[in-house]
């Protein structure tokens, strides 16, 4: 059974665990077979499929938006929070962005088949490493139906098969988008099971998906911390993930004050609900007396609540006293923790203790301190004189990303096409034998 089969998950028709097991195993078997076919797909094959998917999606605009309206109506009736409703919604602009996203992925260089580091050995053989697909990727996500298309396009371009499990709140939108994906694959002559969207909203399906190492090579969860913690705890398949985005900006005493002000304000206020938003600002003591009032005035214009250490509050009495929990907090809101520190040693120690290894930045005009910060801060993105908001696949030139990883194996930072591949050694010879 594949994802285009009917599978009820409502009230009395909800299948039992045995049925979910059989269904998910069927998806896994189909995905494994499709992955073998995708390894033979050329760049032209994959780009034709992306183009066909775009054509099918454009033709189904009314149907997809109508399905999304039904999801939104059901979400409002179920009391879904405003922020989740916003992430769920597909308007005309977001629909156009999905189509543009497909075109952008098609235009990206295909990493599959690249051979790097080819060199000759004394035996006469040549040894290099070839970039190849991971195989079958399981992606579990919430709310945003455009992720269905983003994930499918990136997995397809990188030569993988994928099994996608969206949230129940977007089930009709995801089903409508999945139909367009499936039709585009068929139009291009690729297996429709290269992209399968799980049709059941039964939570047991997630448990089964993350425990099928025979059929799934890697899991990528995209959602809230509770979802990612559960996947990380229960998965029997390797997981690419990040739990928190506790990002820091450290303003060194040598920083240009205007540059520091611009970066620190942007890092916090550009968007509040993203994982690369600054949550804690560290200010070197010699600069605090003059810079903190300017920063506070700028944050006040954006309605940002400040929570500070004792030294911060001595300069900014309007700031709320920060507690231990504030240094660990990923607010995802207009709230900022501020701490005055004594130099780079204390700043790095704070980041090491409280950071989440996501993105951290230093503002400095001192080359040696910048180099030291880059070397010693153990995060997936480390920046000098730039906003943490740049920690994004598009901004890094990856074209798109499927998520951000704070793990060290096998991908780290924004995960684009290259992060959805792995390497194998290739050896080229001319009849050599080992002596």
C-alpha cells in the first residue's frame, strides 16, 4: 500500500496498531524500491519531475487553496493558536512562493555523482570520493503544508526517496499537494513512490516510521521541541535535528558601536519566532555604560521586553531581573536576556554553558578575537560582525534547506542538497593487483 491509497484515520474508522504497522511497512518497502530507481535518475530526469510537479501544482491552485481553507476552518473550530493558523495558511503569495521554490531547486547544481579528491596512489590506482544519495529519508513536520513541497523537491533533487508525515491540522492541504507531486513524478517517468505522504493521522504511524531501519536511512523532524525530543528519544534510525535555538550575540569592547547596534537589533527583531533569532545579548563591560541605553531605546521601539543581570539593571533599571532560566530560554518572542561580561573569556564560557550550539556571533574590530571566537565557540554557525538571522540555507547559497542540524554527524548547520547526500570511496584502476 502506498500513500496515494485511501487510509481513514477518523473516529471509529481509525485503524488498529496492526493495520498501521502493515501500512507503514508497505510505505517503507515501496520507498526502498523507489530509492534504487532514483539512484539511476539523471539530473535531467529530476529536473523534469520538478517542472512537471510545478505544472500540476499550478493547475490545481484552486483545489489546493480550497483544501487549505478547510484545514483552516477546522483549525479555528478546534481552537488552534493564531501563530499555528498563520503557519498553516496558504495564501496566493505563499502559493506562488512554492512554485518559485520548485524552480529554484531545479536550478541548483546536482551534487549526486560528483567525485572529489581523486588522487593517484603508488600502486597506480586512483582513489576519490563520490557523492551519493542517502537513500530513504523520513521527514516529520507540523503545520506548514509548504514543507510537503519543499521536502519533496529537495529529496528528489538529491536522488532520494522520502516518506513525509505532516501534522493532522494540515491533512487536506498535504493530500492535495501530494497528489500534484505524485502526478508530476509519473509525468516525468519516475516512480510515484519516490515521494509518499503518510495518509493516516494516527500517531502510531510516527512511532513506526522512526523504527524501520530496514526501510528508512535517516529521519528529519521539523517542529516544536516536544516533537523533536520524542523523535530523538525513540528513533531507531539516525536523526538530523536541532532542539533549541538559544543564539547569542557578544559585543566586544572593540566593536564599532553603530555596527553593534544595527546587528544586535536585527538579530532580535527581524523575526521573533525563528530558531536563528538572538535570545541572549552579551555586552563587554567597557562598552556597556554607553551602548546599553542606545540598545534599550531601539528595543523599546520594537516592544521588546528586556531581562538583565544585576550589572545590566544598574544601567537599565527598567529591565526585569533575569533568572537562571532566562539564560537557557528560547523565547521565540519579543523578550531578550542581557548580560554584561568581562571580556571574551566570560562570553565564551557563558555560550558554552547556556547555548544550544545553533548560531552565535561576535561583534568586534579585533582580528585576533574574531579568530578566537570562530575557533572556540562550538556551534553549527559562528559569525563575525553579522546578524544570527543569516543562519539559513538560502542566505548561505544552498538554495533551500530542509532544516538546521546542531548535531555533528553527518550534517551540521543548514541542511541543503549536499546534506541529503553522503560519500562513498571510488577506486579507478587498470588491472592493478595488491602485492
